């Protein structure tokens, strides 16, 4: 789903970048609950929050709204039907022969 980011959202994203040096991928302005929800790039959440939430408090004072931040979801590679969840390791021919000769 594509979403157009308006002038106000871009301004809020830029304010976050200036104050925290972190990157927001998206910003949702929720007028009903008087808050701004930022979607933060993976790995930048610590920068965005700051020590003891200092950056969030500063941003709330600048924007005059409550701030919420969420991480981008980690994407997973889809598994093919034939692959297992564990990575395959190369097995030497000696190990294969030993495994075949053992009867349990």
C-alpha cells in the first residue's frame, strides 16, 4: 500500500531528524488523540528515544503533541516448501558413509 506524505508529515519527520539524528520512514498525525506516531527505521530507535526519553520529551515540547514511536517490522524471507527452518550444512562423504553403516 502506498501512501502520500503531506507537508505537515514531512515537517514533523524533519523535526525528528534534526532533534534526534534518527530516521523516520513515516509519520501519522492522529488529531483525534492529539498525537504523532513515527515509524522509525530499524536500528534507530535508541537514537530516537534518547537517554531516559529525553528526545521524546523535547519533541513533545516542540510539536505540542504526544509522541509515539514504532519500529519497522523485520522482514523474513519466505521459506520454500522443500527447505527446512534450519540452514543446511555441508556434510563430508565420510560422515555420510558412517551414518549409513550405523544401524540403530
